[in-house]
């Protein structure tokens, strides 16, 4: 599962690939809980076991997708 996190005051996004068997609803609940409190940190672990922590007050958006989605490159109509 692909996850993109937008961070305030940064032009770059954090992109993670989580395990394909990640529970989408549980992940959404976790994000909701963290965003409800400015003092929390969203911790996610990617497929390779790396942990990434983002302070909730710096999160601009969270996009949850699937690894099967196709991404378009170049120009599209």
C-alpha cells in the first residue's frame, strides 16, 4: 500500500510503501487519532522495516492508495 504525507513548509512529500496486507481502515483510524492531537507523532513502518515519524502539527495531508494503482507519467489528456 502506498502512502503519501504532505508536510507543511516543505515542497517535498514523504512517500512510503507499506506491506500490501496493511489494513486500510486501521491505518485511517490511526491517522485520525494522531491528527486529533497536535502533540502526537504519526509513526509508520515501511516494507523494509524503516520507521518514519511525522509530528501531527506538521501534517498537511495523508493520501492512502494501493500498490496496484497505475501512475501516469508525462503528459496525459
